[in-house]
C-alpha cells in the first residue's frame, strides 16, 4: 500500500523555483529564489543575484500566488 504524501510537504514543494521572503527564528528577513528544502529540519536554500543563503530554523515563509493559486513566476 502506497502512503499519501504529507500535505505540508506538498505545499512546501510549491515554493521551489519561486521568489519568497523567509524569516528565521531570530527575526532576520531574507528574500530570494527558493532552490531547495531540508524538510526534516525545515531548512531552506535561497539564491539571490550575489549570494546563496542557507537558512535554518525558519519562522515564516511567504510567496505570492497568481489568480488561479499558481505561482506568479510560472505564468
């Protein structure tokens, strides 16, 4: 029997390849393109024009959606 994928993980995967604003547990804000997730520990890797940033202990992450709940960058 095949298990369904966790809904939380499904939603987090939608962030990959999208611009997002990430706040870490200390309140520091980062903005960039999400390139990878560490689901087990809720880590994320963001890419900016000049930096690759690995953020641990995420408090909040936000991305904008289009009219049909699709990612804006994919239109």
